């Protein structure tokens, strides 16, 4: 005789299966992001796509830290209820959700294998592609195998939960190692803001040159209340940025950074590009910096930036 499902049963079953889907999806997303960072494709990726991969790692880690324990708890609580009232295993909502999960996992496995064979025949297999295919295949197969046994009441619940937990913990730990601690990320954001400030200051110096055919003696000369221009200071210390006039056309801009520029670290992992580097690559190189004080030497191109009075 089938046990009737009450509101609590429906809620727990839905919570359990949704937490499973989110956990599996975020775990796959995490592995994909690791692959994109460790094996970047010089034809399709640059500094900004690698930054996006790091951001994706943080989102996946945050999701797994919250959602995966919910899945483990819901699974434990449901299995405890099944042990007390075995008839609950025959609830229609449980059967529907289990068979839908098997159907979904089976479709993913089939699609994964079709994609693998297609790319094999096309001669387009790469290490990145194979690792991603393998990640999807392993996760989908694990889910499929576990729930097949669960329907038969033969699932090794403790082994599955402990094993999955260890794998998730290892993946999360690798993420912290790869993208750095929250403290380090905050330090990088300060550095990014410093670069943005220097870019704006450089633009105002060029504008000053165009207007007056000379470099400003100090950064204070760039302040313009009418246009609302106020030269920024260091966002962390509040100190003024260092500006030095070298000669009539050359100047230096300096700032003190917390960490080496992330672009330098990421670009070292990329193979020599088969296509010309992107604009993002040149922009990153133009503002590459080390730790502590870094100065950027700039020269006014008189042919490109002609003063208004000599035009």
C-alpha cells in the first residue's frame, strides 16, 4: 500500500532533488572553470575571459558551500524517515522525481557520448574538451548509478555521501588555492581601482596638453570644478599618486600596489597565441605592475595629440 505524501514529504523531496541538481551543476561548472584556467585556449580566451573563469569559480564555491550541505541533510533526513516507515519509499512523488532524475542523467550521458564521438570524427579533440566531457560523464554516471540502486533499496547512502563530500571539499579547497583568499581578492580590487585612477589621470594630462601645449606641473592643475574633474587619490591610503614631469613631452605616473597585476600571472599560463593578441591583452600589458611602487613612463605623441592652437 502506497503511503500518502503530506506537505512535509513533498517539500523534502523537492528540496532534496533541487539541491542535487544545483550541486551537480555547480560542481561541473567549477571543474569547467578550473580547466579553463589551467588550460586556456589562446584562440578564444584573453585576460578578461580568464577573469570571468575566476569569478565563476567563486560563484560555484559559494553555491556548493550552501546548497550541498542542504542536499546531504535532506538525504539523511529522508533516509531516516524511510527506515522508520518503509512504506514512504513507495510515495508517488518520490518515484516520479527519482525516475525523472534517472531520465535526465541518462540523457546527459547519451548526449555526452554523442558529442565525444562527433568531435572524435571531426578530429577536434583537445585536452580541454576531453576533460570537460569526462567531468560531465563521471558526475552524470555517479548520479545515475546511485539512484538506480536507491530505487532498488540497495544504495550505499553513507559511502555515497561521504565520498561526494570529500570530493566537494577537495574541489572547494582547490578553488581557494587557485583564486586566493577573500583578503587577497579585496587587495586586488584596490589595485584595479588604482589602475582606473591612473588611466583617468593620464586622460586628463593628455587633455591638458591638447588645450595648453604643455604638461601640467602638478596633478592639482588638472582639477576642473566646471567639468567636475577632481583628481583621485589612493583608495586605500588616501595618498596622492606620484606624478613627475621628465621633460616637455615625457612624464611618469606612479602608484603603490598590493599585489602583482593579475593579468601577468594569468597570461604566463597561456601558450603563444596563434592569432594577434587582443586589445585587452595590450591594455593589460600597458598597465602591468608589480608589488609595491610601480611607475609608468608615458610620452606625448605630438603627431597624435596636437595642441589646439597649432591645428
